[in-house]
C-alpha cells in the first residue's frame, strides 16, 4: 500500500507541475492573453503545497525549473501586451500578475536555498510595478493540503501582505552568511578529500542543516573543478575543515551571526609574527576567523581581528591582513595590510598612549 501511495503522489505532483502546451493562436486576443498568463500563474500557486512536503533535491529542482519557465512565459506575455491593444488598465492588471509571479518565484528560490536568485526576483518584482501594491493585496506564504491522492483535497493558504512577505523572506536570508574561501599551496588530491562539518550539528530537516549540507557540497564541487577562490553560503556557527587523518589541513573557523565573515585563507605557508610591545593584559590579541591564535610563531596567512585596550593603544587597527609576498603596506585607521616575504618574519608595532593619559583614564 505504501509503495502504491508514494507512486500515486509522485504522479499527482508531476501532473500538477506539467507546463501547459502553448496553443498556436490563443494569444491573438486580449482575452486569450489573460487566459494564458493566468494558466502559467496557476502553475506556481498549485505547486506551493509540494514545498511543504519537504521535497527531495530532484523534486525541488523540478519545482524550481518549472517555476522559472512559468514566470518567463508570463514576462513574455506581459511584454507583448502592447501588440494586442490592451487598455492601460488591462496592462496594469497583467503587470500586477507578473509582479506576483516573481514574488512567488522568490519564495520557491528561497525554499531551494537559492538566496541570491530570490533577491533578484524581489528586485524584478519591484522594477515591474510602477505603483505601490494595494493595501489589501495578499500573497501565499504557505499552502497546506489535507486528504490523499484519489480523494478530495482541501488546500489552505497562509496569506501575507507584500510587506510581510518580503520581511519573512528577509528573515530566512539573514540566517545565511557569504563566506569567501582561498586555497594556496595544496595539490588537487589533498583538497578534494576535505570535509566541512558544523559543530554542533544542525537539527535534522532544519534550514541550518540544509544550508550547511549545501555549502559543504558546493565547496567540494568547487575544489574538484580546480577552483581555488570562491564564495559559499553557510549558516552561522563553528565549522571545521579537515582532510584525511594525519593530513596537513585541519582548520576551525566561525561564521558570525551579524558581522561580515572574513575570508577563510588556507595556505600551506606559515610565518612568525614579532609584536612590539609584547602581548599582555591590554593586548594585542589576534583572532583568525573568530578564533584566538596564541602561537605567533606559526601564523597562517589571512585576515586577523585585533583586540586591544583602546586606552592603551588608541592607534591600533580593527583588523590586519597578512599577505604572502612583497608589496607596499597599507594602513588606514581601521585596517592594515602587511606583506610578508617568504621565509621572513612579520613585525607588528603599536604606539602606546602617553603615560599620563593611561594613568588618568576614565
């Protein structure tokens, strides 16, 4: 019974998602134009319940593909509206239909963890509308079905205003951060064996688990393709990147919840850092990707956050980027760039505040 039910469910979803064949002459009138546009809009609406069933990757990819094609067809019909002599009012109605289609597609892209594509759909929706949406306009956020294939199905929609809809999407997007990776000095064989794990592991079926799994897969694919610089999306948390047992790469890093994530630089080369004055209770302390590094004799290259007592070291930068090779140092009020030639130590010097200001500080 279960196998038969599963097959029936798959066939039902496939039938619901199938794009309608385009009649040869259906668009020759304004009425035909609206009819076609609504048919494509219904594809997105009818597929919403499938998103609530936690579809697998294959089904989700099919949903996204059909959704993108449906929206492209609505855009095409809207662009051709002038050919059929539609009134200004009818053109706006068709424009509103296209706007809602892009908003619905933004939801599909978000559920597929394609956050950048979802942002682009929101931007397209805004560019299509030449007037603010009516206050009573509502759009589906979720669709729940009760019943079973072959019997009556009751679908209940959770509707949101346009503002609420965009805010809800933004709250999902904010749970992921863009993290840049740079790999230097390692061969392909060692890099393709890397594994990325999150601690603690995200809950089964959660958004964080989906984002972490997707990020690990994207990282692995990029390395297998020979890429050495790329960006992936990860949820906030503590991560560990390591290769085979006994391998050289074993690196932990933190993806912050709010602040921008620094690039994760994985370079075989190391350097030693000479600090003047020596680190003490007032600093400086160096944090690489959110974790403090206390052994300054084997420093990985990358962007370090510098923590100091500002009353003692008012001129200290917030971050310093150590770059292998030769170059001209760059120092601003908040960030420094220091070049470190191969085999040579780097130096980091801070000026202390005058003794008087340190003694009488507030």
